[in-house]
C-alpha cells in the first residue's frame, strides 16, 4: 500500500493491520504522522500477539477440565475513543471464542472478562464523578469487581460457560 501516514491511507493501514495484514507505511510529507500511525499499529500488534501467545502456552499446560480467563476491555465506552485498542481487544475476544471451541474436547473453558473503567488503570487519581457523570453506579470499577467475575468463571459454578466475554462494567454497555 502506498500512503498510510494520515487520513484515508492511515485508516486503510490500520484496518488491514487489525485483520492481520503486513502493512507498510509510506509518506511523501509528514514523517511525524507516519510515525504516529506506525506506533498505533505496534500497540495493536502487541495486544493481539501477546493474547495469542498466552493462550497457546496455556493450552499446552492446562489440565483437562481447566479454566482460562483473558482480560479484555469495554473500552469502546471510554471518553475520547480508542479505535485501534478496541480492534485489538475485539481480536482477543475472537481468539477466546476459537480457543474455547478447540479446547472443548478437553473440557477446558475459555472466557474473557471485559472490565469497564477501573480505578487502578489510567484513571488512577482522577475524580470518577468528573469522568463518568452518567455512569449508572456513579463510580469507576474497583479491581475487586473484576476479580469476583474471574473467580466465578474459574469456579465449578461456571463450568458450562465457555467462549464468552463477560462485560463487567457496572452497566455501562
């Protein structure tokens, strides 16, 4: 592809990269814009590749009847948007679904938890009432909110749940 540093070229490069294509960014003017696009694509690659590698390694080591839970994100609801990050997290959710189908013969469940904004993340030290004035719960999530969902998914009570993404966002989505 020729182009990719800004506008339509950047949008095409980003979309193709999220679909797994090798993308080359070129530019006539605007080295900084090309660098921004490339950096965004490397974030996307990091999130997707790390999830794939972790799932692959876990599948080799999990005992039959095991549990695997990936953390993803309900980031589509965050202020300011996060297109490439959302695309990478969507890819993680698709990987979870595929792994669940592949590992079902060993009765291994594979699920994802998609927390909303949590106070230990980029929002640390901010006033949640300013960031989330319309949040149904009136606060950011706490790490324990996510941990309780993960604990349920790895318990016997969730033994029939597999290939799912549980949105743990306090009702935002």
